[in-house]
C-alpha cells in the first residue's frame, strides 16, 4: 500500500512570510494524483491544490504552490505572504490514477500557526 | 460546487446505543467514503462505497457497518456504540480520478 509521510507535526510562520510544508510518499505507480487539504478550526476539509503526476509543471493556486519532485517522491506546499486565515491543519494525500484507485492515502498532518 | 452534507455536527450517545450518521452528496458521485479522525492519527478509512449497495472495508471497519441504498446517500452505522468510538467522523465523495469533497464532520461523543 502507498504511504504518505508528513514529518513536521507543527510549523509556525510570521504573518506575511513564506512557509513550506513537506510531504513525501512511497509508491511503485507512475500515474497518480497528489493533493493538499486545509482543515481550519471549523473542521471543514478544504482542497487547497492538486497535482497530476504526469504533469511536470508545478501547480499553483494564488499564494499556494507546490514543489513536486517525482523522482524523489516529494510534494511540498509553499504558502507565500502568510495570512492569519492560513492557520490550520494541512494534510497531504495521494490517489492512484488506476481505474481501481478509489482509495486515498493521507499523511498525519501538519499544524500551521501564523504569528501576527 | 459540490456539496456534501452530514446530518449532525455534534452527537452525544450512550454506550450500547445504535447510532446512525448520515451523509448526502449532490454531485452524482459514484464513490463515497467514511473516515474517522483522531489527533495524531490523521484520517483513517472506515468504509467506502463505489456504487449503490456496493461497499468495501477500509482500515478500521470493526464495530461499524454502512448502507448505500441510493447513490447520493451513504450512512455509517455504529451497531452498539462504545466509548472508544468517540471521535470526529468525516464523510466524503469523489468522482473518478478527482479530489475528495468533504462534509463538515460529525463530532460524536459516546458516554
């Protein structure tokens, strides 16, 4: 089974600064999807960004971007110009692109604190 | 936008009660999931369903069952609630090859 590892249980960043959350995964597949989810105190899990493994270009969504290193099996999330509303739990997730890829694999999360 | 609705935000039940957690999605997704979330353990898959009346066990199915009689509705059932089932429960749905869309969670306390 695939595994997803988030090695930073907690991170903090000053408001307006940049922070990078790390995620590594283990798979023998060549085609898959990677996601970052945000879970604020309201508990709603929100999709932040997605990356398709066959696309070499790193995905970006406004202040959020990823550094996808397929050979290294690394998928880090960079948050630029951090805002107080970015404070949340962040989860990295993997999904196979196979037709039977119904399962998602999650990391254990990184709790991000934004310091005013 | 996809909407996934969980019927209760908070529930308090007694040990031994039968508990139903309901989830409805409005985007005609084939796949629906029930996760349990506990601090330090991340999200753990309880059951998922890839079609009406079809289900598969996830990583922690013991003590739980599910029902999917209609495509839009996926129910999680605790046959006899126990205190170790006190947790946050998240429902989600997804199209093929897409991301998960989550409900806003049910915090269940079993006393």
